[in-house]
C-alpha cells in the first residue's frame, strides 16, 4: 500500500512515496500474450516463447535536474514470471525522468561467479570471456529457415566496440503523481524494427557479440515508453 513520507534533503523538504515500476508487454498496439501470433514490420509471422532481459542502475532525475539513485541491484524481467515485471521503488514526487540500464554492469561480467539473479545457472550467461546475455528472445516463425522454424536471439557483449548495454531515459507524466505506480510499455515489435530492420528470414539467430547484437541492442533501447496508471 502506498504511503507518503517527508524527508529532509539539505534545506528542502521533498515528498516521496512507496511506489512501483511495472513493465507491460505489448506488440505494437496489442497487449502481448505469450505464444500468440504477431507480424513484424517485414510482414513475418512470429510467436515469441521466451523473452528476458536484465536491468540495473535505476535513477530518477528531479525537476531541479538532480539525479537520485533508486537501486543498484540487477533485476531480471521475464515474461514467464509476472512477479518479475513489478519493481518496488521509493519514487520522488517531483521527478521528471526515470532512467535505467538494460543489461549487466561491465564489472560484474569480469569478477567471477555471481549468485542470485545473476547466477549463470539461470541461463543468461555465455562464457567468462564474453559475459552475460543482456536480453534474450526465442520463438518460431515460418520465415525462419532453421530446424523447427525457430529463431533465437541472445544479445550480449560488454567490451568496446561491441557493448550491448543501453541506457534508457524516459519522461515521467507531468505532473508526477505521488501515489501512482509507473507503467513502462514494452513494445516487443521494436526488437525487429526500432532503429534497424531485422528480418528473421535472413538473420534468425544471434549468439555472440558483434554487428547483429549491436543492431538488436539499438532496437531494444527503443522498446520503452511511459504510461501513468489511473
């Protein structure tokens, strides 16, 4: 339940409240349902069976352009686990933007075995040289010239020039509502056409850092938009 607190920052009283960020999966203007059929921009028919991505470094930018950290934790968003798509945060009422990284901090890619949500056993890790999978999408399409018509995109890489981490900055509703959660609409159609046009018929797989991974990372950076809950 939302509750209002008053804290003193310097000499200015700023209202904050218990709130949450919720990811809402969409495919263009349709609410996304796992295993339903959709068409990408190239007209290819797709069914998405799996979609997961890491986020971290959540911050707010206030109306006075101060940056306020929300969390340094890593979160794994998974369409198969509804609870993973709701993140509880303390939200400043005068915030104008929210920002986060999509991916895993580069330091954690090189500092040995991690636990919890970053445990390699979860299946979001390549090797100690190539690091974590930042985002993953698996599914089927008649246009995929592969066994079982499967497409498989696992986007990773943390070293230049193939760093697949992307920083997302989103405008919050104005005025920000104190006791309301924030819904981030996540448009999976942009995975294929956010900045680059990716066709399953010619590129059905991505399992290593490189040009295609960078194009997909550019695309998934454009998937997000803010909606305020009523």
